[in-house]
C-alpha cells in the first residue's frame, strides 16, 4: 500500500522547491549600497566641518604672524621719526635745507631700515626741502600730498598715507608722517615712507597658494600693500566691502566667503594693527579648501566603495548559500519521503514475507479443510435420501468452511495492516491475537504458548510493526526447531538491573519485557555476536533475509528501549524486547 506522504513517481526534487523570497534580499541589496552612501554623506559633512575649521585656524595663525611683522616695521618707522625730530631740534628750515649733516643722517637712517622707501622733510610752506635720496636737494612741491592737508593727522600726530609714487625716487611708497614738534619756527612735517614691495614680498612667502590674498589695509578701506597688485601699480580705494564687513567686529574676525575684485572666493581673516588704523588681512583661496576637502572625500569614497562592494559580495554569497540550502532542504525532504516510502514498503514486504512463511505452515491445514469439505460433499451425494445424515454432514462442512474463513481473515488482516502510525494500545490483546493466529498457522508440529502477566501497561508504538516483530521472532523460533516443539511468548513488567541493560545509556525505570523463547538448536558465541546485524543469516539462500532481528532491534531503539538475546548451542534461544514504560502515560 502506498504511503500517503509519497512523492509522485517521476517528479524531480526541484519541482517541489519553494520560491526564494526576494523581498528580504532586495532590501539587503539596497542597504548594501545605501548604508555606505549614507556613511559617505555623513563623513563628507563631518570632513567639510573639519576642513573649514582647519582653514580658519590656519588663516588666523597666519594673520597673527602678519600682525607681528607689520607691528615691528611700524614701530621701527615711529622710532625713526622720533630720532629725526630730536636731531632737528632748534634748527630753522633754511638751515635744515642747507645742512649736509642732516642729509647724511637721513640717508643713514634710510639705509638701516629695510622697508624704508625714503625719508623727506617738508617745510610749513609744503615744500620738500631735504631728503635721504640726494644732496643738495632741489625743493619739491608737496601741497597735493595727504599729510599736508589741515587736520589730516590723528590725535597721536601720526598719519599713514595712501600708496603714491615717490617724487624724489619715482618708486611706489606709502608714507607715515607726523608734524615736527621741536621746530624753532612753525612746524612742518617729517615723512618716512614704506616700500609696499617689502611687505608684498614677505606676504607672498607666507601665502599657501599663489591665489591667496595678503593685504595691509587702512581702516577706511585704502589698500597699502597687496599680493594681487602688479609691480609699479598704485592701489586705490578697493576695500569698501571689507570696511562694511568688519564694522560689527573691528578687532579681528573671519569672513567665511568674500569674493575679491579678481573674482576669486576666499575665506578672509583679519586683525587690527595695535595702535594703528590698519588691518592685516589674509584671504585663503576657497578652491584650496574645497580641494583639500575633496581629497578627504575621495579617500572616504574609496573606503565606502570598498565597503559597498564587500557588502554586495557578501549579500550575493549569502543569497546563493540560502538558495543552496533551500535546494538541499527540499532535496532532503524529498529524500526523506522516498526513504519513508521505502521503509514502509520494506516493512510491508517483511509482513508479506512473514505471511508467506506462515502460509507454508498452514498448507497442510488448508488441505485438510479442503479434503474434509470434499469428503462431506461426496457423502451428501451418496446419502441424499437420508435427511438426517445430510444435515449432519452439512453442519460439519459449514464448521470446516467457517474455520477456513477465520484463518483466511486473520491472514488478510495481518497482511493489510498499515505501517508507520504510532498509537497507544494494550500489548496483551495484540499478543493474544497474534498467538491464536500463529498457533493455527505455523504448522501442525508446533505450538505457541502465551504467558502474559496481566494487566500489562499500555505502550505508545506502531501497532502493526509490533505485530510484525513478534511474528518474525516466532517464525525464527519455529525455523530453529525443525523437529517441532513449543514456542513460548511471555510478557511482563520489570525493572532490569543496571548490569543487564545492554546499552549503558538506556534509561532507568520500569520496562515492558516481551520474550520469545524456543528449545531449538541455539547459537554459538560467534553467531550470537553477529545476530541482529542487517542481512546476516545462517539460513540457506531463499530461506531468510537477515532483517528480522535487525528490524526488532530498530523497533526497540525507536521506542527508547533495547533488544537482548540469550542463546547457547543445543539449549535454545530467548529474544527479549525491552520497551520503557511512560509512567505519566499510564496515569
């Protein structure tokens, strides 16, 4: 009979494979890309903050250095102005204009000051009467200069003029001037000038990039020195936007983004020059900042790309592994179903084999039944005129047919009983039914004796397999007694001693012990050691499969028990099924 779980014959294992759900892996594929991308975005934002902050620190540090450089230069020029004022104390302007000593003094001071662009003395009539450039000095009109304008100097008396072309030398300079304080008649002015090129050369040396901006600027926006001014060109009023930007923070600060007249965006850092209406300004080219940031982002992008590729490869590998495992599980399930079907067929074949071996023993009984029925029929035909005899013979024929029908019914029931269904049943009733069946079928020279210690506890097992095992053991006992004899089947509950439990791992507690004993030939030690091995048999070919004891052992182990065999030559064999009893089940 086909098992209900059997796979239809001819259908490949892959036909029953479940579809691999794609939703979970679709999210995993997306996450493998989005997670590194999100990390890249966060890293890029964090990197931009760090890069911009680093640029701020560099710009402010550079501005501090520019401040110290400019402050030393202006303090030096202030000292020169003070020294000249003291040197001219008590001298009239005519005397100053004629004096070679004054000229040499001015020339010496000019040579000692690296940033100096020349020194001139301006009389109250706004005429330059002496200077460091040459001697004798031809007067030069200076009425158009910023320092000769009334009230041009601050409260401290110092004025820093815008960039001009020096008339004595014809070079680009910006003056720092103050009124003469120790003059005999009138005041006039002492003017020391700076070469913007001196500052611009230094500024270019500290700039990080050729398009960075470094400037020295008056507070009114007039640029005095600037790295972007071509040599020889005068700087005009170009700092109005800067003046507007620093109104809220006049001492120092940062302008994150300022576009210059050259169209370049820069981060501007500025600081006021202590004691002077001047600012030093450093503009860091934002292209440099962005380039540094992009380098960091490129490194992060490479790492995130590698991470994404690794995640994608891992996702692909996991997906393939899941598919392989699903295929393997499906194939295993199909193989298990096929194995279950094969086991079911094997068990059924064993039952049919056992039944076939029984049939050999009942052939004589069937022949007697047939002969009795034939003899009765002949007697009826001869004594048809004797109603009483006919009725008596008919009753005998009916009794004989009924006995044959019962025998056939028991054999069919045993052959048709299905395998593989575990159920709770009373083993005592099953043993009595099997005993009666076998007592009538194994042969006229044999007797099956039952010794059942009632009441036996119920067990949880395969009823049909239990019956098959008992039938096989009884038939083995019959085959071991070719001259006939009695086969004893006993059933009782007991608690075996620890040394009697064949597997050391067998559980302690009560067992149901069913023993099939014979008085036949028995087995020697070598044969006994191999008894129970699959396909091992001492019977001639065609007389046994060697699976009877192996099936009995597997049945016991599946039920949590074990099989024990006792045998000796010429003393018979006893095979015991020891099945554990579940105390909770009995309750």
